[in-house]
């Protein structure tokens, strides 16, 4: 029987950079999680947001700094001001991102 409490070692984290943001995978299906992907995102001051939509609920927990979240219809973008931002983000497994008119995709930090 599979445990409902996967243990993910710190050394298993994966790191990605995209559009000026750094993503650190904390939990994802490829690391043993079945239902939730979790990552830490870091944005330097002045980083512009990338408007995108998500297909499932996405939760942001700001650990340090501040952000301006821009919502337009169902699109959102996180932008930083004078200080850096660090947040923990959770997305159910199967949730995808959509940028512009592109096809939905699973971000690599959520795979």
C-alpha cells in the first residue's frame, strides 16, 4: 500500500528559471506527490509579471517581500516593486498554465 505522506528529500528539489523568476520544486508527481505540486518562487525587485491563466486553483503564500497581483478577467501576473518576493505556491496535480493564446502546459516545476 502506498503512503499518503510522501517524504521528499531536500536534495531532490529541481530548479528552473523563466522570465526572470526562479522556481524551486518542493513537491510534484516526479518527486512522489500524487495530488499537489508545491514550489518556491523568487522574483527580484522590478521583475515584470507574465500574464497567464491557470486551469486549477493556485495558492500563493508570501514568505517575504511584497507583490502586486494584476488580474484581468481570469489572467494574473505577479510583479515586484522595490523589494524581492519569495512565495510558496501550491497547485493541484493536473493543473496547467496558459500564456496568451497558447496551449495549456504543465510548468516544469509542477511535473
